[in-house]
C-alpha cells in the first residue's frame, strides 16, 4: 500500500503544486476535465474509461465530502445526504446498528491507536512513562468508550499479524505498581496532551487523563488538551513540536510485524529521514534486533525465522516505555439506501470495484488530506 512507489507522469515534476490539486493516477477513477481538489470541501472523481485493471467499477464516480470532524458526516448520512460513512464517532457506535438497520457493518482491520512520548522532552523520565502507561485500563476504554468494538492493545503488533497478548508490564494495567513507580519518580504536573481535532478522540483521551488522576493523583485540571487539524497535526509531528504525550494511529502497508515496528520506532525512520517515528525514539539495540530479523527472513524467505528477533525488538520498545498502545481497531461503517455491496478491506479502504449505487455516484466522508501525492 505504499503510495510512494506509484508511477508519476512528467507533469508531476513540472508543476508540483498544480499537480497536487489534480494528480494523475493509474486507477479506475480520475479528475474530470478542469476538476481539482477543493481544499476542506470536496474531491469529485469520475470513472476512467480506459482503466486497464481487471475489475471495472459499476459506479460512474465518487464524491468525497471533506469534514473536519466525525459527528457531522454521520448526521449527514442520517439525513440522507451522504451514501457511505467510513469513520463513526464513538458517541454513535452504540446506536449505529439501529440508526442504520441492515446498513451497518464491521470488517477486520490492522489499525492501532496509540499514544507516545516525545523523546525530546526529558522531563518525562522512563519511570514517569511506565507509570502513565500502567495507569491506563485499556479494557475499560474499549467497553465504555468504543462500545466493546476492537481489542485492548498490550502489544504494538496487531493480533492478526502475530501480536502477543502480553509483552511486558509497562503495557499492562497495574494501578498499584503504577502509583509506586510514579511516586518514586517524583511529581510531574501541568503537562500537555495532544490529539488531532475532529477525529473522535476527545472522549477516550479525557478518559485516559481521568485514569491518571484517579490512579496516580495527577491533577487532571492541570493537564491541557492541545489539538490541531490533521494536516497541521502531522506538521507538528514532523517538526518535533509536541509538548507532551500525543495520539497517533497506524495501519498496515504490508502484512508483517516489521511494518508496525520499523516505520514508527527505528532511529533511521524519523520525519527528516522520511519515516513516521514521531516520538524520535532511538535505541541501537532495538535497531539491531530489527536488522537481525530482516537478515533472517532474507536468508530463508520465511517470516517465521524473523519473528524471534521482531519480538525481541518489541520487548526493548516496551521496556523503554516510549509508546503506549491503546486499541486495535476494526472497520465500522454505515451506508444509505440506494447504495449496496459496501465493504472495507484490511487497509481500511472502501472496495470501489464492487460497490453499487442507484444514481451511479457514491458520496463518502473524508478527512482533508495533507496532500494528494508525496510532496517531499
């Protein structure tokens, strides 16, 4: 799923900014003549008549409606103004099956929701990080906030890719030990917590902060929530501008535990090197374990030979407590009458090759992209 390897036409290099408004792909849909990305509003696509793939979609086009939050598209779908909603706000998870009878579904995903600590903030010592992680009751968050959907994450590797149920104490709920470690580490009050605006994260992040208050005695009134729109949020991640623990997520690009370890935590995967290591985590032993795993699978061609090294790397990551896995997600989506054959795959993409629509057009929710092709 790495879009960095998509072929680009010459015009992409001749007029980069212009191309980003209406890129040329190789898929079954295209921008209509004169059409372009309407920032914060919509992306309208039509069927590409000369598509060379094996499965030509039956629909004539897609209307991506861009929203700044998750609640609005759900309400728009309820009003009959949107065909498909791919991201359901936690506040609507309990009512979705009855709000959309026979038009609500779930499917397997490899997404993970996590919080991490910037390594460039030395005030968050290893002991502080361990205590904050152990004070989070992940199972309770799944039950109360996510209406029982998804799985509590005690590993950074999804269970359907070989993730373990238990990795180390830092990722388990242990309120008594958390309090002991926190008190021994010394007070740490008045810090910021970051999450991107409009993603439905307010409720569960607030629950985490309340757990820190109840378990550790951290005054929740002294914790400041910091937010930014998605594109700006990614810029802050890339520029090391977080001032406290921050929320991010990840989904598979290829089906291997390595994909959940290397891009997010290898020292050579920071933003300035083209990676997604937003915490700037750096441990040579972790890097070395990944290298051994890659060497093992390169030698034999068998993923099983790499697993012991990948698990050793995860053990190191967990012991350092630079990240806090929270939840393994599932795809949850709804659609309206007049649209059928709706599904989402393990990459959390809608299957546009099979979806049908009575009027030929599918309208769907979308978060405003940072860009439409790799601008770097």
